[in-house]
């Protein structure tokens, strides 16, 4: 029985060691101005995705492939091909009585779920999801995978007038196989900070300029960097649309989202180089996307519990710091040792005192 006790204490100690070693104007949305495009997507040979266990999350989520450039989505620089492997291009068909197509952005958050804006899916009857894409006019993007689905969920609080709850999920018909070109982005925790003043990354295939008139989409993925501004500053422009469920980016230098960038990501680069998606492109200024006014995004931290509920993807747990986690594991290790000792004592004595 002493050997049994020693084994228990050793197991508890190993748990402790592992714990201590763990360091670490008016808003304009796609609802208010649908941008229908005659832009033709030349579909390459569609790869058959390899089925993998559902709801798989890459342990290294949020890792992009190459250093980014700087510029604007609105007339900005072209991203390095497949630099953002979580980026999805959505070609959405709207049924009766419109029968027209439009495009939005989205992100891969697991091997079977796409995160986008609810405003992108109002009236949607069919959705084509492009993953691993960069140049949508290319016919030789062998890494590109295309799915067709009708399975999507909009947040129950979505309101097209207030823009509250502008978040939605699209389920792929079969799981996608992760590759160097197709990887998920990380989700924030419920206690994600406000990020005021932080640099963020915006990406999309949306229009590169213009305001109310229909303009061309970018055939290639574009990117920009900008900074997060406080909600008080943002609400001074957009009014009551800006609630705690919104996070805004500065429009300084004309950097921001344009029509058809809706649903795309606001990404934050962590200290270790990984990317967490903290916002979903929701609205921009009615007067145009190059006028240095802020862009509005759905603040994802307020919806991660809903995402988890709908997809079974675990809620990221950063609410407990590493030091706190180590302390909890230490307490657990001690508890295990005490239980083992108590069990050994009862076995030897034959009674409980």
C-alpha cells in the first residue's frame, strides 16, 4: 500500500510540474446597400475535401503564412497569396423575389464552421464558400476548395435596423482538411480586452473605392492595418448603433472596409505572432469608404458563448491566468495526494475514523 501511496504522490507531483511549466455621419451596412456584382468567379477544378473528425481545431490556430504588407482594402495593397489561410470568400444567392448574387467575407473557425455577419445572410438561399483562394479569376489555384451549402444560423438578436447581433455561422456540408493554405483563426475569450489603440488587420475582396455607386470588386485578397478607437469616439459619428457589442476601427488615411468586405475579419496579432479574430465587418460610412471615417465591427467576445453553443467549439479559456491556473493545479495535486493517503489508510485499518 505504501507503493500505491508513493505512486499517487508521484502522479500529483507530475501534475504540479506540468502546471508550473505552463507559461504563457450614418452607418451603412450590406442590408441598407446590397452591392450586387457582375463580377464572374472563374471556378477552378473543385477539390474533394478529405473528411476529418468534425469540429477539429488546429492547435496552432491563427498562424498566417508570410509577413503582411501594409495598405488599405479600399484601394490598398494586395495580400501575399494565402497569407491569411482562414479567409473565406462567400458568393451568396438571394432567392425570390430578388434572384441576384452578392459577395461577403468570412473566416474559418473550425474544420466545418465559417464565421460571418448576419447582414450577409438576410434572404440567402444558397451560399458558395471559397477556402484557400487568393485570385478569384485564376483557373490554376489547385489549393482552392469550394463548398455549396444552405445551412446557416444568424444570431437570434440580429436586428437590421440597429445592427445589433450582426453575427452568423455557416456550416460546411462536410469537414475541410486543414492544409498550409486552409487553417482556422483563433477566437477570443469572453474577457478579451477592449483593444483601444491596438493595431488590427482587415482583409477582404470587397470594392477598392467608391461610395453609393456599384464598383468593381478586387479579384485578389487585399489587406490593411489600422487601429481600434474607443466606442465613445465612434458613437459620436454613428450614434446609438455603437453599443458594447460593437468595436470600431479608425478610418485614418482612408483605411477601412468597403462594400462586400462585410463579414470579414478584424484580426489582432498576439505577442506570439498568432491571430485572434476580435471583430466581424458590419458597417461603414454611408458617404463612402475612403473618407477617413471609422468602420464598425461586431465584437466577437460578446458572442463566443453563442458560437460554442451552436458549434460545440470550446470557448477559449483565458479568463484564468497562467499563474492562477498553476495554483489551481497545485491545489488539485495536493487534493489527489490527500485522497490517496486517505484511501491507503482506510484499506490498512479497515475502518473510517
